[in-house]
C-alpha cells in the first residue's frame, strides 16, 4: 500500500484528517519551511554567563579542569561564516577513546540548572554531568556547542559577516568542517592523527541525529567511528513529530490519553500518527533521517549503541525499536539499552534527561572495548558473547510501529551483557 492509499484508509478511521490535506495548498507549503525552522532550531539564549570549563567545579563538576576551548570556523559560499565552539579534553593515555559528543536541540553544555538561570530547572545540568563522567573515565572529549548555541552563539554575536542559516543543510556544513578538524587532531603523545577507530561519536536527543550525520561523514572519508551511541534519540524527525505534538490539537484531533506503551496500539491514534508521518516525510524541509543514514555506515567497523527511556515525554516510544531495526537490517552489531531501574538518575525529574551518566559511560565503553578486541569474523562475534542480530529478531524491525514489546528488549540486553 502506497502513502496515498494509506492516507485514504486512515481518513476513513479519522475523518478529521482530511483537514490536513485540505490545508496543504502551495501557499501553505511555502510557509512550512520558515515555520518549521523557527519552531525546531530557535537558538537558546544564554540566561547566565558561560564560564571556562574549569570554573564549573564550583557547581560540583570537578573533572572539567582538563577541558580547553577551541573553535572551528564554518565558511559559507557567500563569504559569511559561523563558529562551532568546542570544549576539548585530551585522553589520559593512548588506550583511551576520544568521544565526539553533541547536545540536544534546546540548550547547550554550559547550563547548570542553578538559580542564576531564569529557568533554573536542575534537569538542565545533566549534560555537565555527562561531560564530568567522560572526563573522570580518562577519555578524550570533543564537546560540540552546535550552531548558534552556547559558546558558538557567543562568538557569533561578537563577530561580523555571520552565516545566519539554520537547518539540516547548514548542520551538514558544520559536520563536514568538524570532521576535518577531528581527523587532523593528533593522538595522545603521538605525531599520528586520530583515526576513526579511536572515536566514539555520541549524541543525546536531537544531537543523536547530528552524531549519525558525523558517523556517515567519517565513513565517507574512510574513517568510520568505532561506535555510534544514540541516547534518547529518534529514527527520523519527521516520524517523531507526530507523537511529540500528541497533546496538542493542531489540524487533527488530539491523540487519546493513553500510556505511551499503549498509544500506538489504539487504531485511532495509530491512524493519526501514520498520517502525520506521511505528511512530514513528504513536506518537511528538515527530515534528519537517522534510520536512513545508518544504512550508509560501515556495518563491520562501526557498532551501534541505542539507549532510550520508555517514559520519555519528548521522543516517541517506538523510536528505540526503529533505530535498532535500522542497525539490524544493515548487519551492524547493535547494543540496545533501556533506561530504567538502576540506570535512572533520581536527581532528575524529566525522563528525557534522567539517565545515569556514570553507568552510561561505562556501558558504552564496555561495548567499545569488546568491539575493539574482537576479530571481524562472525564466529568471533559469537565467541565474544555478541548475539547475532537478524532483522525481525530481538524485538527490532524496521516496521516496528504497532506497540512496544519491552520484554524482548530486556532479553536482548541480557544476551549482550
């Protein structure tokens, strides 16, 4: 069944869905791009001063002293540019990996959640906890303040001829420049430059899409990263948008107020979500299709780590299975992780941010070490305790949209420990 036929079927289930199709005139479609970018990519204005990383020890982040600021200038065709501000830490020794980490859409690395900020929600400090634990592990870190966020925004405001574009194409230029910067960086105590096998590329929320873009770029440059780690991220922004706005009545009726794990099993809710996804995939300017990009990675040399919280109010519940399914279908080693029980950080109230940074770092590094130490042959995968992933097994399939079989993911986690 093609998209048009599926839309007609869904309109029979929920007649109000015709309002969406009737709304999408050429004039309305022309307005969608600017509206979309304004909603998704608005810069997060600093609510307090951004200090050098070492100064955050006053808030309890005592391992950030080894970070230094750096900057990558990204040139546009018209001669303008934008800045990518970086917090960079060298690894303790050559045996340690180097992380390239991306924060999510709203905010940046320097938010402390303290009362000096207008929105002093302590949940905002989870990114600093992540950096602090990465530094504590001895790993190298390149923490990217994305376009028009954090110290990148501060630098842009001070300079002229700034490239004010935003969106997926602009981010791709940033990723290209950043990849060049990373691969020219020297290894610890060596004249050799970093190779893809030294790198763990990671991102949380929307930063997962940027991490996947970078993994794809490094693969194009014949330096695929050892691990791509996605934390509470999505398979495709167009897919995720349908459920992100599940509590808002836009052009369609509200979705039923059901628990997340039951939502997609409801016929009416499933029809609304499918319809929105079809519209978004057709008309969205910025798709951030992580699911598709995973298919361009080196399935042998890059492992995929996927962690999601089932109670996440921001990223829809089905996205974990879809991302894992994309890796499965591509023949990658996939390590799924459900954020629950001991993995939940009780200091945070938001299920989108309440993961234990210390346990996440250890979990990713264990996965990296196993991959680094094992031969490529499939029989060696079995000897090293890896489950052989086959599309459709372990609860992961590309078409995994009708409910969430949690117990299958728990079983897969146990086999991979």
